[in-house]
C-alpha cells in the first residue's frame, strides 16, 4: 500500500527528520508530533493509516497510547520504537496491541518493511494476538513475577526478545538452538513464565546427562517392578510437567528408541509408563533445545525427521557471545551484582578490564563469562578489577579447558562420575536396595568389550589378551552381557 498517511511521534527532532525523509521517499504522507497529546488528538479525529511512536514522550508513555488507540481505533496498526531495548519492553509493546516493536537505533530498511507489512496486513489479527498477550501479561503482573535475567541490547538479542514477545499468549512448540552456554534454559523459562501456562510447573530434563537406558523411564515414568531395581513407581517428567512446560534440553542427544516414543506422545497426546499398560493423557507445552546441527543428524540417520518437524514449529536461535560483544560489559556488571547476592564483596571492572573482556572470543559463551566474573569477584583482593587480572583469569581458564595428556584418565573417571551421579539424581528416593553396583558395571563393561572385539576384528583370543583377561572369562562376559561377536565387527 502506497500513499498512506503515517503519524510519527518522537521528541527527538533528528529521528523525526530521518523518518520523514525515509517514509516520504517510500511514497507516504508523514505527519510529525513531538508529544503524546498531539498524536492522541490526531488519532481521535480519525486521522492516519498507521502510527509510529516512541515509548518515552515528554507528556506521556507511548505504550499507554497504544492501548488507548486500540480501544478507539482497533484497526489502526501501531509500531513502537524504544531505546529501552529489553525483553520487558518487547513484551509490553506486544501486550498493549502494537503491530511490532523496533529497538533504537533501528535499520531504516527494516522499518520500511515493517511499515509495508502493517499497512497490508489485517490489524484484527494483531489485536487478537495482543488480547492473548495482554491476558498472559496481566496474570504475570497479578502474581508479581520477578524480572527475568535476560541481559543485552544488541540487534541479535532484540530479535530474540521480539520472538519471545510474539510467543506470549500462545502454546506453540519452540525449538531453541545455539552453542553451549548461550542461555537456552533461561530463554525457555522466559517463554514459560510469560506464557499461558505460567501457573503450572516448569520441568527440565537434559538428554545428554541421563544414561541412555534411563531416558524413557525419566520421560514417561515406570511402574514398580518394570525392570531390575524398580522398587517403586516413578513419575516421569511428562507427568511432573502436567499443565505446564516441559523443557527437553539437548534433544539432539536423545537415543533413537526414545525419539520414536516421544514422537508418538506428541502425535497422540498420551504415553504409557515403562512396564505399564494404561495410557496416560498428557497436557504439556514442549520447548526443546540443542547445540547440535539437527539437519546433519537427520542426514546421518541419528535424528528422526518427522520428530524434528514436530519440535521445530517456532525456531529460535540464540546468538553466541562473540556475536553480541556490545553486551559483554552489561553482562559482566550484572554478574558482579549477582556475586554480591551470593555473599561476595562488591567489585567493579575498570575501562581497560571491560575492553579486555570484549576482546575475548568466549568459546564458552555467557556461561564462561559468568564463571570468570564470579571467580574474579571471589579471588581478587582489589575492589576495582583491572585488565591484568582479567587476562590472567582468561589464561587460567584456557589451561583448564585444555587438559594435559596425563589428565585423560581423570577425564574418563569424570565421565563415569557424571553418569553415576545422573543415575542417582534421576531416581532419588526410589533407588533400589540392591543392584546398582552391577547395573553400573554392566554399562561400563558392555562398550569396553564390544569395542575390544571391534579393534581385534572379532578375534576373541586377541581381545582377551588385550584386556588382560582369560578367554573363557571373556566368553562368559559376552554371554552375560548378551554381546554378539558380530556386534563388535560393526
């Protein structure tokens, strides 16, 4: 649509001038106001086909104007601009009924594109979305929900905020992707806490930290006696998340059998606990996350394509910290404040220290920055942390991240420890009175023997010699663990 009349309200003359020229070149008629009163008068008089307003105006709040304009002229699309580029601003703008939210400084090409979509699309759709979002936001306000720890004002984070704001009031399944340490669970909690299920539980499960043979039990629960060691009935995460949100972290590490069962649950809305017979209806919202390339896993047969499409209804990519270097200083100060809440003395970074932080590539992303900040707050004696302390801490962190060859045994021990800890954490009070020792040993022995057969070409005598055990002992172990020689040859 061309030749539309666009009402612009902003107290910054420079922004009004830039918008006037850009919208005029696009063929529109532009009327400029520097205050809320003038804009409200034009709208009440029936003028304008679209409104662009700043949030902070000399005599009022642009977000309040959005709600008023929606009441008097529900078909009038409104675009909100703001230099307060936070998640809450995006959610507030959507909740009040804005067609879209643009952070300052904005890209003119993006703004013109948003204007054209607003003029072409039905405002009733935006109003319906706003009604749902407003209801969810109102419920959050009634419960006095705390502010969420989503920090950042860079363009990449603004895209994240806008997606979350548009999801408010919906129950769509979301797939969060991004490198490890980018804050996927924090974003999942934000989607839950501002969504229609916020009164229900938020339940998380990390697929990479649960032993493969326990994943189905953890997801769907099990009945007493379902397997060796199942001394009591166990409610799975689907049951625990009933009426709320289930966060499936590291979904790319889910075993194939569990993928098949999960797909069936998503399709049919019910599951059967391990060892059970009666289907259980489920009512949960799914938010999944992964740092892996699921497309590549689909190509190599490690992830089901049909499950991918069930989970990837709304994709949300989180930027790596190196893509949002402008946010590093704000994040670092935020973590120093968090250190004070944990009982550490208040510290600050000087300008050179912040520059050193910004120059780092942060392979561990926000989690690495958080850990380094807490370490500096705890171990440095000085009140103001300088660049030298930052560089020293980064060097130490790099040495810790790359273990020496002599630490390989410790790495294996650490992996076994994490596995056993996950087993204990998963079962809690339902741990069997006996059988844990043999169960863990079986899981360690099975891949050890299978791989030994593989590297020896299936020759049991050579495998026994390599392992330092008797051939008859190896044969007995293979029978006990139900390992076929052909399996080792794969």
